[in-house]
């Protein structure tokens, strides 16, 4: 039986937090990482794509090397990337492009976009099979097979849209001159949800995230805000966040990362307190963040940096010193059991040796059985994300 004692892991992980290390992973990016503005990431299987100011770049080896994949893109100022299945979409300074072959070739995909205020597209977001685009003139929607766009702007001003996030059946958007808006009908109509946020004329929200019942919004100037009631009310959560220019938010379990003009910060208590994790991050102007496999990637003004998640995420349930998680048998065959003395809920993620996610499920109760018969023999990492705690262990499949 393999037993994990949360307290011991907590102490080891807190040491790792203090010594968190970032590594530049820029080989193959333009200008060897100098002045390479990385605005966004997207992933398809083991492929990670980066949106830069000079085009789309691909790595299939966790950032060891990158290669440009821009054939057919006529404007290589890439603002955002999004993937649905095997389709990859790129938002540029001149419309949207689509690729179905991992970026080997691209075709223009802008029919129906509202370009009355300009041709730049700032955000893309997949909600099921629906693809939303944030443009200079509001929001547009495309559905499979993704050949054209229709306006989805009722209730919104004609202005820039920089970010989206889904919570349940609702979609939230960060809209210039409006703040945060919500739709419950796939963009047919929108409602403003701004109570507690700064005036839309004095704010610039460019990032959104969701953890459980909490929505988070990052502003360029006043930091991070959260709502636990679907946007009805918002509260600033900036204790420890020493730089309030927030460009990006990313989630791993119940941990929230913020990319700012002062580097990367992490909170494990829904924003009640933040900790800087910047050792080795030589460029603190962080434009984008992406959790991919067992790593966190940061897109900066000077290229891409990578950090192992287990080096920057602490185990946060230190008050419960007697909590234990049992993962057994290990090595295992087709069935894995997970139990704990005070289990309520946890998300289980399993990654292969390349850091690629291969299984995700949720568990509740004291004892849980997970079918892993579809996994090949080999070495994996199993990660449990509970409410304010995380556990991670090597798993051997025989």
C-alpha cells in the first residue's frame, strides 16, 4: 500500500516554493527569446503552441525547441490561440485563421466578422463546440464546422473584448467600457455584472478564470477581483499581490496563478493571500500563462519560461495535520484505489512520462475505485486536487 501523508508533502513543497525555479525555453523562437512578446498558448495533444508578435510557434517536446508554423497566415501579429479537437484557431491583427493540421497550413477564417471598428481580434474561447471571438467591435460566434461568424453582441457596447471564461452554462466576457458581462444563452443576449468592480471607464480587464464557485477577473491597474455568486457582487483580493497590472490568470486545481508586470504570483485560498514565485524568471512582464502537463508556462516580453508545478504549488491544508491519502496498489494493474481519512471531494489527474494528461476524474467519499485499464504499462504521475490541498505521487502501471 502506498501512503501519502499530507503534512510531510506540505513541508517539502513549501521548501520548493521558496526555491521555485523558472527556466527559459526559447530555442527556435524569433530573436532567441529577446523582444519576443508571447500573448497566448493553446494545446492539442502533446503539441503546445505559442502566439508571438511574429507568428505561431510549436513545441512537441515541452519547450525544448520551437518551430514556426505560419504557412498561410498573412498577419503574424498573433493575439490569441484556441483549440477545439484537432482544429487550431489564431486571432491576429487582421482577422482569424484556422488550421486542421497542427499549424502546417492555415486558411483565412473571417467571413462574417464585424470589422467596422478594425480588423484586430483579441480573444478566442471554446465553449463546447461553440467558438467565441473577442474583436474591436464586440463578440462574434462560430459553430462547427467553423466556416463563418455571426454577431453575438446584444446588450454590449461596440468596443474591444479581451477575455472569456465559462462557469456552468454561463459565459463571461471582459469588455472595454463595460467591465464584465454575462450570457446564459450562447451570446444571444448579455447582461452587465459589475457591482463591486471599478468603473468601466477606469478599468481594463484582460483575464478571467474560474475555480469551483469562484470567478476571478484580472485588471491592468487594480489587481484581481472575485465573485462567488455568478457575478452579482465582486470583491478585490490583492493581499500580497505587489503588482496590480494583471495580464493573465491560470488555474491548476484550486491554485490560481496571476501573470503581472511584476512576475507570477500564486494563491491557494481564492485570492485571500498571494505569494510571488519568480526565482529564475528574468523577464517579469508576464503576458500569458498556461498549465500544460505537469508544468506552468509563462509567456513574457522576452519569450517563454517554464516551471514545474510541483515546485510552485504548496500543500495548503496544514491545519489538518492528521489528514492522509492512500493510493494503492502501487505498482498496479487495471484498478486503482484511493482513500482518505477525511475525504470530501478531490479531482484526480494522471499524466504520462511526457507530462501529458491522460486521465481526469472526480472522487468523493472515503474509498474510491478508478479504472485505469486503458492506460499502457509505464510510469505516470497521479495528482489529487482537493479543497485547499494537493497531493502528488509517482504511479507505476504494470
